[in-house]
């Protein structure tokens, strides 16, 4: 099943995606959000409405981040060896991480499918990063790697848009990863049962139709069970938490000359089995 969070003139809601339309679940299940449905362990109840009359078409809703308000938004840096090598090629020394290289994002940096990436007034170095996103279903602390996949509700697509000059002001990369409207999440969540092997999915990023990233999640250094287990040792994972699993090579800043996004561009991030997350770029 595919679940979407969205807004209409009557308010915010969430629903079940079917072909080109949406079945509103908030009113049918008396649950305010997808995050709340996940927390109540009630995703399976949506199946009974698979043949219900559509409430909206996809082209009339405003897509929200599929989980608009995760308690935690954990991201992996340098989780593909080819990405490490392209960083080294431009003079930034990075070693293959023995443990997951973490950074955090704030939920209010995110935007949904079709929403604009804001090119900030203080930078011209706006870069793309396609990533597979994991949506946590069952929370917990000190989760073992053996049990970790039982804690996954589903998967989505994350565009970890990076403001490169701010990312490299110091060794601490968080500033360049937390600008307003710089983290695309969507367009929807595909439930875990429909993605039998999340470690064998093609991932691509395109800008204005040109493909810059084209890889596979099989090349991840730290896989999803290790990621889940590691962060659960730090803080209790919560239902609806988002874990972004890192990006492969092909980003803009490592090219010669570098390529950055500007107002008028359109960035598309595609993950096999999930779909396409598309965001235009506009000036702040």
C-alpha cells in the first residue's frame, strides 16, 4: 500500500494512494495523521478501503512530507564508497566510517513532493542528494540488528539538499543540512511488505532531465539493520521517525567544474519500487 500526507483547502489529512487518486483515511479511521496511524499499529486497516470511492485526485492535493512531524530525522553521511571517493577527489579527506556517520535534520527543513527547494539568499551552492528513506513503525531502544527490520513501517524517498559552502564552513556539517525547505520527503510511503529487499533498489537523481546519480542501495556501507540498531542505542526510536540512508556518487559539488541548482531548475529523485520525488528550485 501507498500512504500520502496532504493538504487541501479544508485542512491537512492523509490517505491511501490508488492509481491517480487518494482515499482519505483521516475521516474514515478517525485518526489525525499517518504518524498516528503508524503509532497505533493500524496500517493494515487501510486495506478495507481499497475499493472505496476516491476523495481527491493526486493533481488536486498539496503533498506534504509523508511524515510531516517525525520526532527524529536521522541521516547517514558517506554511506557509499563511491561517494567517499568523489569527495576525496576534490581534496576533502574522508575515511570509510567504521560506525554509521550520523547527522540530524530538523523536521521543519522538510517539504513534500512538488514543493519548492529554496535557494537561500546567502548561498549559490545548492546540491542534490537522492536517498532511500526508512519510516519507523515500531519504536524502541537498544534494538538488535536481527530484529531491526521488524521495526520498519515502510519506505520513501529523501532529497538531502545540501548548501555546500555552509556545510564546509567547519568540520561540523549540520548548518549546510538544515536550511529552510531543503529536505524533500515523499511523494508517499510504500509499506515494507511491497519492498522485499530494500538493499537492492536503483536510485537516481536528475536535474532538468539530466541524470547525475544512478546507483543501487546494494552499495551501502552501513545497511538498514545496523542503522536502526545504532541510533536506537542513542535515543528511543519513535513511530514515524525518518532514517535517511545516505547518497551515492554523482553530486554536483564534486564535478569539475561544480554544478549547482538554481532557480528554475527541477530536481527529480527516483527510487525503484517507490516512485519519483520532484521539486522545483526557487529563490528564497
